[in-house]
């Protein structure tokens, strides 16, 4: 992590486009002191458009042509927020996101790209598949291929759009189906212009026309699609065309929120920028790539401009914060295009230049892979992970380290704190007065941990989910909670936003779990941290204790393990973004429904799997129940990527202590998941003993409720020589 608080200003990046990844790389190599940088992206991976046809054709894997934004940001010390922007308030300098608290900015850059203008064709948004967003198109394409893989019926694939994108994609699809599958398919390309590739020279146009016709691809020129319905297109000469799969690669359309937010846009909705790539209406906003309309000279929507704007954008961001002169972007008049032919052959086109052959494809492949390598920085060694927070030795401790009353007051005013009839004190009292429900026992538990992810809203949600796990593991119902938050010292507006986001995350979970927030404490520290003291209620005699296991019980685990090793890998920029996304999804999953299902299955003993790892917590309940158990290693569910990271030697800092405390140290097997048995889990699942005759029904109910649950072992009579027996297969 390379961030250097205390921060004074917020720089936000919206979108993970080609220009922004260059900026992130530059900021990772030379951070700007006092500036907190955040990337907001709907997707964890951003595609490199130049390699998309090769991915469709089958020449590349997903990883070959996608940049892992989460990993890149982790390497660069930049905050990554996975969300989608829906509106800007350029007067208040605030960003509104989908299902995420608003974010304040001092400087902003937008690089969200474009997508086919489907709103210009009736029915196009509901029928057919736009080539952008790429993630959705690839998903639709893969699902269609799987659906027709066993079909013997002839298929008709239609691509609408005669520019470079449409031509390359129809050729890639043709190659994939005819060279890689036995699917019987014919292809049609519909072009609104008199010729395909109208922006290229005549030799290029003629070559592609002959090449496509030699492959049996029908080209319909000078025709517009008027409307689209299920499996049928209507052209402007009233001719209908049936299709089985239609891909929209038409002219680019802009997202609606920039214009709706008051940014000055061109007639098509793209943000108008000056020669310095700044919004002409809001100089503290940059826009680049397909998101922008370059006012000095209109530019075509081509990835080459986004790539070349990246270094200029980075220089101007540094210049803005350092109060230096901005550098203008000077687009080249002619640029080289390398267009693929489906197979491993391509065409080079620039102004009047034309060449083709396999060598062009290998040249393009070399350029593309070199570009991708720039944004796959070498991961840090685990031993080099350090705390980069500023030295706060000169700031006060004790009560002098409390967050200021103004910040606290402002945050509380924005929090949606739900009332509870059992809380009879008023907000602001020194302590909460609680009337426990009559006839109920009172449960209490506390958890506290350092920040492990750079998104405070997400951290708050996971912390609350984790803390409530103890109440659910006991068979109780959460009632109320106290929160303790530590916020790194920064400029007051940044501290206020950080505290607000972490508490909004906590409250989202508490409100969803019908648990009242009754107070807490906030203070300054060298790094972000969050803890909760949670209260719960329980009918007398109904607790799920650690001492309730019985021989013959089946051990059920409700969530997969591996979050600890993935978080450790993420700290060293070794974790694939998709792996961490999945781990975070499991951490956010409440144990409430699982606890109810286990109780309905007559479970008498339960615990949540957290810091001591699966074996540590299993050991606790076996000792308390005076039983032994056998565990089948192949049956333990794992989070994707955890085993891979573990086999590379990545470990959580608590791994060694957990292993040293285990009574399974004599295991001599070589099972790849063995080390993960000692992996500490954040917001892990429940581990319970269920009577054997209830197991199948219990597992089915858990899976129906959305849990990745499994039976992992069997409880036996106590064996003083073998508390836990591990079975390889």
C-alpha cells in the first residue's frame, strides 16, 4: 500500500478505461503527497478492446485481455470502490453511486467509455446483444454457444455495424464457430454506409469485402435497421431478416448521467473537453476516451486516442495539484490500425498504407501483450507488506485522540439509526438504558479488527456481519450494538466522509438484521479499524453451545474457507480481483438464515468459524463436547483462488499460531487444502453438528437459502489419541 495520509484532498477516477489505467500506474510509481485517489468502477476487470476479437475467436483467455483493476489499485495504493455512478452534483462536488454512499471530490476524471447507441433503434435494447459492455456481451455469447452446442439446426448470426468493431467481431465469430466447433452457421453483416470500413482506404475496404465473401459472409451495405424483435430485424427497405444471434456494433452512444448532471455535452451526450482534456463547463473535471468530445478537433471513437491520452491526463493531474501549467493533448492526424481477420492473420491500415498477412497478426499480438504487461505489475513479496500510515507521534492520545465533535455531529445527522422500543435512553446520553425483553437471557460479544480492505463502506458491512456471527452461533437473536471506529487523521472533510461511510456500512447490516445501534466511540489512529459490541437475546435453555456434540452427528460447514489467505494475497497485490470479489461476497453473507436452518435440523452444538480457523474452532467444540471427529479434506468447500494462493506460500499472519495450537500437527498427508485448515476467517460460516438423519434435508435447505454448505466430517466417541483425524479422500 503506497497511500500517504494525512490526506488533504480527494481525487476520484470514474471508470477503468485505457486512459485511467495509465494514470493509476503513474500514481502508483509517484504518489501525490496529501492526495487520496479512488477508482470507482462497476467491474473488477476492464477489457482491452484491441484483443476482444481474439478472445471471441478463441486465441486469448479472459485473463490475457483483461486488466485486473482491483489488483492494479492495490499495487498502486489507490482505493478501489466497486460501484456504478448514477449522477454527479458538480456544485457540491459529490458523486452519487448505485447502492453506495455519496463520494466527495476535489478533482475528478471520467473514463467510462461508450456503448452502442441502441436507443436509436426500436427494440434494440431488448433484442440482440450490444458488444459493449464487453462483460455482458461475452456472457451472452458464451451462453448462446453452450445452448446451441448440441443443436444440428442451422444458425444465423447477424452483426449490425460496418465499422472496424463490427467487421472484426463477425470474422472472429465466424472463425470460432467454423474452426473450433461443429455448429452449422451462416453470417451476415449489415452496414449503414455504402461500404464497410468507410474510414479506411479503398484497398482495405476491397480486401475485407473479398475476404468476407470468400468465407461465405453476406454483406448488406447501405441499409439501416429500423427495429428489432425477437429473432427478427426490420430494415429500412421493409425487408425482414431472421436471426439466431444478433450483435450490435453500431455508432457509439453516451451514458445519460453526465448531461443530466449538468456537464456540457455535445449533441450525442459526450462530455465536451478542451485541449487539456478538461470539461469546458467544469474545470475540476477531466474526461477522456470515448466518454469525451474533444472540442478543438472532433475525434473518432477509437481506443488509440484513449491510450495516448493517458500520459497527458496523468501529467495534467500532477500539474493541477502541483499548480503547474497544463499540457495540451495533440492527437495525430493519421494513426495505424491493425485489424484482425478472425484467424491468426491481420491487416495493417494507415492513411493510404495497406498490408496483410500472418506477420501483421503476430506484430499486433506483440503490441497488445506488451500493453497488457504494463498493467500487470509484479506482486510485492509478502514480507514487504508494511504499514504506510504517517507517523502520528505528535498527535494527542487518550481523549485528545477522539474524532472532533463537529465531525461526529455531522456524521450522526446523516445516519439512518432505527429506533428500538427496548432502548429508553435518548441519543446523546452518556450510556444506553436498555430494558431486556421479559423472560429472555442476554447475550454479549465483542469483535474488533484493523481494516483489511480500502473501502470503508464495505469494511463496515463486513465488520457488522462478522460481529453478529457470535450471536447467531449461539442460537440467539441480535438486539443492539455499540460501535468503535478508528479513523486515520486527515483533512476534516476526508475524515468525516470516511467515518460516515464506515458507519453507513455498519448500519446497513444492523438495520437489515433488525439490530439497533445504541452508541459507540470514534477516535483517530494510524489506520482505519472498526469493532462492535453486540447484544442478543435468547430463550432460557435454547442455546447452541460448544458442548452439545454427540457421537454420530454430521459436521456441517455453511460457508467455504480461504478468506484469510486471499486477504493476505491482496495485501501483496497477488490476489486476482475476481477471487477477492467472491471472498467479499461470502463475508457479506449473513449467518441468520443458516442458524435458523441448523436449529430446525436439531443441531445442539454450533460455532462460527473465524480467527482460529476451521480446525481451531472445531477443536474447541470437540474438547467442550468430549468427542473426537474425522474430517474428509476433499469435502471442505474452498473460496476460489484460496488453494492456489496457499500453494504459493501465501499465509495470514495468524497462520503459524493457529497451526501451533492444533492437535493435528502429526498429519503426514499432502492434501493441497491442508494449510487452509489453519487459515483465519473473517465473517466466516457456521460449523454445527447435526443428527445424521437430518443431514440431507439440512444441506438442501442451506443450499436453497444461498449457502455453499457441505458435510465435512463425522463426530465420534472421544479418542484421547486422536481428537481430529484427517482423511485425504
